[in-house]
C-alpha cells in the first residue's frame, strides 16, 4: 500500500543546481522537485549532511532548511 501524501503544496519537477551549506563547507546537489514548502535534493552521498542547513540555489537567495527524510542519494527537505 502506498504511503499517504503528506505534502501541503504541489511539487513541480525541476533539474537545478544548488549547494548544501553548513559549518563553513558546501556540498553540491541537484534539486529534483520543488514546492513553496520544500524540495527533493539529489546528492552524491547523504553522509555528513546535518539535519539543518542552508540551501544555496543558483541565482537565488539562500534558504534555511531542515531534513524531513533520507533515501539512498535523495533528501527531502522543508524550507524554514
């Protein structure tokens, strides 16, 4: 049985470069889908990525985020 939908807003597919910034460092990622409230990020490895970080989307202002879920090389985030 599929998981019930918990998103409060519709997500749109995107393929946009970004970076996860924390503790003075950064990890490149790709935004795979996005809504007003959050996004799914694809990373080379989720190891070492903290629960809270800033997401710098190319051409946009940095956004504070928190991790909602992790699966393989994908991370679901909510914008704070």
